[in-house]
C-alpha cells in the first residue's frame, strides 16, 4: 500500500542533474589565482535506488511486526477485531498475542495466511457491523477505507496512514478521531512479496501513524509517539 511515485520523463535526467548540481557539488578556490575548481561533495546519502520496489497493484504492503504489537500494548479494545486487509496476518497475530478474541482476518486476495477467514471486498460488499476494525489499508484507498470502517465498526477503528496525507484530509475534523500515534523510528513497509521472499528491508523513508477513531469522541485528537523499543508514548493534546 504505497503512494504514487512520479514517472521519470524520457530525456530529462540531464536537466535534473544540472538543476541539482549545486546541492551535489562543492566549489573551492585554488590557493593562487581566481580559478574555481569543483569537487564532488562528500555525501552519506543512500543511493537513489535503495529500497525502491515496483508498485504492488493491490496495495499489498507489510508493516514491521512491532507496529501492531505496540499498538495493542497501549490501546484498549473490547470485543471482536476485524482486519479487512490482513495480508500475511501481522495485525491479526498481534491481536491474538494480546489476548483478543474473536479475530476476523479477510482480504481482497488470499495471501496464504494460516488463519485467513476468506476473501471479502471491504469497499464493495454488504457488511455486517463489528465492534472494532484494525488494519493497514491499501494506501491508494485509505480515505475510502476509513469512511467505510466508520460505517461498519461500532466502537473503534485503528488504521495505519501515511503521515503526509493528514494535512490534506480536512474531512477528518468531523470524524471521531481520538488519538494519533506517530510510529518511531520510521517503519519500512515494502511490498508483501519482498517479505515473503525472505528479504529484510532497512530503515523506512516515510512517516507513518496509527489513527484511532473512537465512537462518541468529540474534540481534537491526542497526539502520541509510539516507540518500537517499548518506551511509554509521550503525548500532546491539541488545543
């Protein structure tokens, strides 16, 4: 589940190289005369090709296990929990380890999860109410996932979102958004096939959050930071 990446225009590489030359090169004057020598600047930046994967057509991207483990440590859920985009089952497994029952795990495609409960198109099919929905939705349909989940869940909805999308999602002001957990350090969320192939991605390059919607909540959300290493989340309540 990933954001759209801009397509590179044919023949445009040299233009961008020139446009960014001042950022990539260091200019120094020689000891004698006014001649200017240009040397490549030292850089610790990763290669541009690092952790760039082909777009997954169904939005099948996998969060590190700690993201959901930590959520269930700090957020209370009562009643059944449904993950309608379960993928390989990391959220469902974390809910099970936290002692939650029953847990429902569905997706638009069967990814081979051992406790898979069947194929359901969350956005198109008629759905019965459930108590809680906890999921990492396809990034390209995250808005629609939240709106549908708020129609179906009777208590809480928890969803992973790209943090950079929050600023434009003004419609969230009218939703019962109770808490925002910023995930730290930045988690890497590669296509599920990368994980299934046994690869181990490095650190992430994008900020992600858990959005927690609670039925009946009014007012601004509380902002918290959720640490991978288990530190207590610090919080800041909106004014």
